[in-house]
C-alpha cells in the first residue's frame, strides 16, 4: 500500500521503513516524535512549529517564478496552458534565527481565488496561513515522504540546509481540483535537540 493511501486515514504504518527517492530505506519510526507527527499530519505546519518551539515564525522568500509545466508538477493535474507559480521559502524562528523548514510549492494559479494569489505572490505568509486567513476550503493529501542524509543532496532541495533532512510532499485540492503541490524539508537537528 502506498504512503498516500496509509496517511489518508491513519498516522501509523505497520512497516515503518519507507523507500526514499534514491531507493534507500529510512525508518519513520526512528524520527523524533514531533517531526514524525508533522510528516503525517495534514494541518498547517507554521502554526504547529510556533506552538512546539514556542516562538513566532517568519516566512522568508527564497525564490518565486512563473513556469510552464515545471518538472515538479507531476503530482498535480495536467497544467498545460495554466500558469504555475514555483515558490521557495524558509520558515525561520524570529527569536532563535533557526531554520525549522524549507518548502517548495507549485501553484496552478487558474484554480485559486485572486485574493489568495495576491497574498501568495506578496510572500507575507505561508500557504497554509493564507488558505486559513482567506477561508478557502481545501483537502490535503500526503503523496510522498523522503529522506536526504547530510552530504547526499538532491537538486530539488531548496534553502542550502546543511543537515540530515526529511521531507513530505502533499497535494492541496481547492474546490475538489488539485491546485497546489507543497514539499516541505525539515532539518533534523532542531527536532533532535528538543527530545
């Protein structure tokens, strides 16, 4: 059974070994409990991180560009003819200066309300925060979990993080249509230090 199928209704895998994008196994059960929870939950990460680390977070833009059918959009509907925004951000602690996560998102702008697109392109908040603030009804589906050991970097990892990383990718449906694909990368060090 796929990770997507398990995490649709459960937060537990009978076999905790997950195959990474490079074909190597990693154990989700061996991760710090809070990080494991973040990987399988379908809620807003920023709010959970602020509560766990007890500090306000700031969304720091890394890059933002419009693309035609980018490679990373394969988990969205065929978006040919649609304008896709690729956005990369860091979630930084305002007090500690610690990077708790980096994210890359693909947004099919034709499927999103104009007010949401304006907020996203302004880069002032994370996507989850903007969806909540705008009252947009959504459904999230986890499509992939991954692991990137320090020194083994994929070209797809944003933010220049120098740590072991775990990642989750999820699709956000807006009005029943897959409109956003988000991949969040979490450095392990901040989560291990809190155990």
